[in-house]
DNA sequence: CATGGGATTGACT
DNA sequence: GTCAATCCCATGC
């Protein structure tokens, strides 16, 4: 299993968002499998790149395969993977992970204690702010190469997942686009969760 | 230079 | 269900 290279990201952002489900993010001694993503593209107003190139959005227009990290609500860091050819502003927001390695370290960084509420693997990385904190991803990682690190993304090694497309979360514009992707069977995604599979009979 | 608005989360009614 | 925390940056004077 190897790190995903620039050609993987240099494609339509919605396609990359769907295919990142099942891949693995690793940083600072901890790792997790991606179970939820959202796509953002300069052509729609929910994307930071909609306003064009500014100091903030410069990374989004850069070469594919870079990390775009920004601060949300003054508190949380958000980890994105820059997509599409250089010059096109687009990225995939990593929204939830299934923890693989370094659970104890994740709990320390999240400030939750093992065997207490909020410390279960399903809650450690179930949201973009949470996973950035658990992985110790900071604004300083903005622009880092996801193939070379320190923050890296690897191709998935597990069995393929059933992926569902849903409207994106927490935005006030372009709410109709079904550009949020979740692993259907995962208990590790953020809210609102996909409808549980309906059972026939 | 002042202002306003978030790609969120956790605590509380 | 409601609400505040808190900081970066786009925008407008």
C-alpha cells in the first residue's frame, strides 16, 4: 500500500471525494480510515475558492495533492486534499475517520479519558474538527504534500465500502448538491448520519 | 483599520 | 431544540 500521488487528485473533485472513502490518513503516530468526505469546487458558492485567488485560497488553486488546512469558527482546523489540475480551485474535506492506530494518543489530544463518555472509537474522529485535533493537524500544515508528508494519505487496503451521496453539512449556499460521501456501514461518521439500511420484511 | 461571517463542537434548556 | 467560544480573512470604508 502506497501513498496516493498527484495524479489521483488531478481529477474531478467529486470523483476523488467518493474514492477517498476507505483510504488511510496518517500523521504524528496515529492513523485512520476515511469514512466521510465532502467535495468543494470553485464553481459553487459554498467553496472558499468561489471568490477567486486570495491569500487564503491560494493553496486551493495550487497543484493537486496538497493539504489545504484552515481554521473554522475560530477553533477547529479543517483538513482538505487539493484536487483538479493546478489553477482550478477545488478540494475534498476529510470529515470522519475510523481510528486505526494510536487510539490512546488520539484520546490525549482530544482531551477525553478512556472508558469515559466520548472516548469510544466511534466518537474520536467523527467530525472534521475532531479528526484534525486527534491527528494533531494544524494550520501550519497548509500546503504540505500529502504524498510526502508530514500529513500523508495512503490508498485503502480493506474491502471496498458501499458509499452513499448526501447533501453537505454546515453550509448556507449550494445546499442542494449531493457532494457529501459516507461509508454506509460505518458507525464512525459525523452527524447527521446516513439513514440506517432499511430491512425488508 | 473595523466589521462580519463561517465547510464546528460541546454544553445546556 | 438553543447558544457561545474564538480567529482568520474577505470586504468595505
